């Protein structure tokens, strides 16, 4: 069997680390073409020494020179590049078979699109890319013949529960609705009056999953689920009313698909991102992920409940943005990124996050999207709007 060459965008984050764990278990199948990192240069250095990629990509020239020197001293031949153009190059190089798109936030959009346009097998962990560019992104997938495989545990679960021909339309294949599960995060039972005082450390202490700071805060506010609802609509060509969010505290059932004959198919597993990563890497085959088998007797019970709209207003804002169309989802995403960072920096309280997002959505009119430049303009305008709101609160 010949090796498959893999580029990992966002190698130093939690998804990137888990991807390299799976890849490292199968040296007969996979070789690392490129690893990219933004700030954790010590982690990227060790990853390069361990996995010996052809290329590493960093953000700035100074980082590039330092990392290249350290790698040469370690006897590693990896060539270090820097900047947005280099990210696109290692995503679209003709030698690359698959790209793990795991850069967090809007920064991941351009290299992910480069991989799509090059017709790669794209393992999509960067939900913001699809949220922001929606129809443009999916049209690029269709035009290039790229294979898009979802990495979010929920969308990967839905993919596994769907019939192979789901692209013919959900009604055509007998799907009634998609049930998107959510853990409810660390504040699922916190008194509403206490939410304004919660700290970034509390928001990042997810009960089930080990994740980065941004996605942890998104999970606590359930904006993560709002973004996933939008992503599910694009991935599976569903209307928002065909996607129902269900709070499932145990995070064992990763999502379900309800069929018109009364059947409901679910994908279950321990909460470990190596499962969807291994599934997407090997699809349609199966490989060992390193994840232990699910013990249902130990789990004992599975609970489900409806999300509280008062506790989780971000979920409603995401539905509203998708239904508004055009650049509304790009505005939603950008305002949320600014709000989450402001919360992590202790500039605003947790309950200010949806207030800030709603302000941006109400202040900026969504425009029809015909090209990527319009999406990026809306992203910048929403960030400016959110920063202005912050300045006015000071």
C-alpha cells in the first residue's frame, strides 16, 4: 500500500494533536506532508521532529527563521515557510492526498478553500469556514470534485447515519429530521442569575471534552451548537426546521437521524475526537483510533432534554442569521470571535457575549454573497462593529 500524504492545518491545537496521534498509529498508511501552527512553536518543533513533515508553516518571518534554525540543530530536514500564501500552497500541493482543516476561526477559511478548489479530500474541523462562506464553499466542493468529510463529532455522526446517496435530497432518501446533540456545557444547570459572574476558567472547564479555549467558551454559550446547526444545513442540504438541537449531558450519542418509517439511527462512542478523525481519514474503511470501546453498562443512562432559549440565546441568534442569509452568518461568526476573546480577556462578562453578537447583527445589513471578497468584507465590518461596541462599554 502506498502512503497517503496528509497536511494538518492547525497542527498544534487539540484537533491537530489528536490527528497526529491517529496518523502516528498507522505509519504504513500515512505520511505527514505539512504541519502548520500559529503560536505554540515549542509544540510545532516537537511535532516536526517526531513526524518529519516535508514542510512546516508559521505565521511570521521571525518565527520561521527561529524554527528553521532549531530544526536544523535537531537534524530535521523539514523546510519552514510562513504566511497565508504558504498555507494555501501546502493545502493545494498536487502531492497532498488529504487536508485536515483545523485552524480555529475565520483564519482557516482561505487555506481550507484552497484545499477544496484543488480537489483534495478535506477533513473539515474548521466549522467557521463553512459557516462564513456557505453556498460559495459548497459550490467550490461541487466544482472541484473534492471529498468533504466532517470532523465535528456531531456532523461525523450524522454522516455515518445517513444513506450514501443523501446528496439526492433528504426527502428523497426518507430522512425526516436530523437530531443534533449538545452536552449543554458547564453551565447547563447554573442559576441564570449567576451566569453574568462566571469566569473564563469555569467556561473552559467542559465536563466531557478536552478542547481549546475558543470552542470551550462557544460550547458554554451554545454558540458552538448554533454554528454546527448552520454547518449541518450546508453539509446535508437541510432547512433549519429539519435540524433539532437536543441536550444530551453524557456526550455518548453524538447525533441521530430520524427516518420517515420511524427508524432513528444514532452513532455512539466515548467522547474522544480521535474517533471521527480516524473515521474520516480511512473512510470508507475503518482503522484503529486508540479510543477505548464504549461500555454501555458503565454509562448506565442516557438523558435528553430541550435547550433552554433563555440560558442559551446564542442558539437562536445562529438560527436567525442562517434564515437571514447572505453575509449574516459571517457577521455572526466574526462578532462571536471578538466577543469570546473579550470574555477570555475579562473585558466583558459571559452574558455580554450574545448582547454583542446581536448588536452586530442588528447594526449591519446582510448582503447577497457572490464572491469571497464580500464574505471577508462582512467579517472585517462585523469585527469593527463589535470592537466599537466594546469601546463604548469602557
